[in-house]
C-alpha cells in the first residue's frame, strides 16, 4: 500500500506587496490540515473510503537560485526597474496544496518473490504488482477540486492544471515514499504473512518490526506507527521468551 497524492498550485493577491522579511524556518511546510470530512463520509456522500490530509507550502524564505522562474506570465513584459518591482510584488504569493491520502488495500497490489531475477548473492528480488482502485482515483479528484476551491476562496488564481479525472491527477505509486504492507499482518494466516504481534505465521521466531506489517496506511506519515508496533512487538517477544515459547 502506498499514499495517494495530488497537488494544486495558486497565486494569492492578498499576499502581494508585503514588507520584505526572511521567513526561513517558519514556512508553510509546517502547516498540516487533518482529514475533516468524516461526517460526509459516514453519510455516504463521498465516492471514496477513508481520508487525506493537506500539506501546504509557500512563504517568503530567502530566495534561492531560480526563485523567479515562471514569473514572466505575471509581469506582463515588465523590464528593468519595473520587473524588479514586480518580483517584489509577487514574491511569496505563490502557494501549493498537496494531498496525502489513505490507499485501500486491493488484491491487485502485492509483492512476491521474482521467479527469475536474483540479486548479486543469488537471492530472488521482490517483484511488485500495483494498481490504484476507484477509491484512490476518486480521492485524488476530490483533492484537486478541494485545493482549487481553497485557492479561489481566498481570492487567488489557480496556476496549475486542475484535473477532474483522478487517473490523471494521482501521483504514481511510490512517489509519496510511504510504501508499507509488504508482509501484511492479519487475523487469518491464509490472507496475511504476520499475526497481530508482527510474528510470521510460518516461522514463529521471525518478527517483522518495520513498515511491512501495516494492514493499511492511514493518511498520516508512517514512522510513529512503525515505532509503536515495534514497541508492542518487543514487549510480546520478551513475554514469549520468558514463557519459553520462542
Ligand atoms: C525522502 C523520504 C522522506 C520521508 N519522510 C517521512 C516523514 O517525514 N515522516 C514519516 O513518518 N515517514 C517519512 N518517510 C517514510 C519512512 O522513512 C518510511 O516509511 C520508513 O523508513 C520505513 O521503514 P522500514 O523499516 O519499513 O523500511 P526502510 O527504512 O526502507 O528499511 C529497509 C531496510 O532494509 C534494507 N534491505 C533491503 N533489502 C535488503 C536485503 N535484501 N537484505 C538486507 N537488508 C535489506 C535496506 O537497506 C533498509 O535499511 C520518508 C521517506 C523518504 C524516502
């Protein structure tokens, strides 16, 4: 499973001509909007399961190389002092909204040992199968519309393409770098690799304490859940060891 991603950019006139200041260290990357449409989802008003959070970016940090690339579409041929003035006016008025959503596990997305390819030690490598379902595709389309509505709601102008087709809006699998669930945990040994203690059904003294046991990937970043599961697994190992079960 991976994280669903899609984004929209915009320009906000209300941010123009602010006094120059360096906001390095306090940028929009520190803003995080949790999922908010639980009630609509429960009432069956959304065409996808589970939610997504929003990460906003923008701000007026120290300009880096290329900071004013693309500004010409706003500066209407300004040159020299006029262009410099236009740069001051527009700098820090551009925002980006990125969605990070939960993927619903599906039977077309799984990893297996490659039947032919091996690594340099002769060990079969993993082979991944991947397919987004309608849940993720509809969720990505919802992100696009929501982000565009936020930008226009602030009196801004959307500067990127708004994709109503979620298939085109959704980022490719793996690009949000939150892949988990390679050895999924579950209650049924025929449908999962690990039990609820992250212990392999087939090899009792094998425990997996990383992102691989996730049964699903909530829209949140995975690391704290990895730590919590590893902690719980460690407690279980100690308890089982004391009982001489492993
Ligand atoms: C750029 C980036 C930014 C991220 N930012 C965040 C964030 O802000 N917050 C957050 O919660 N998560 C973030 N993540 C995701 C988080 O880092 C991962 O979900 C987490 O590290 C996964 O842990 P893991 O132990 O399951 O896998 P990994 O950390 O990938 O560990 C797998 C290990 O297995 C080793 N390995 C692979 N194959 C073999 C082999 N055949 N034999 C022996 N060893 C092998 C690898 O070398 C590696 O050390 C980010 C990820 C990336 C890439």
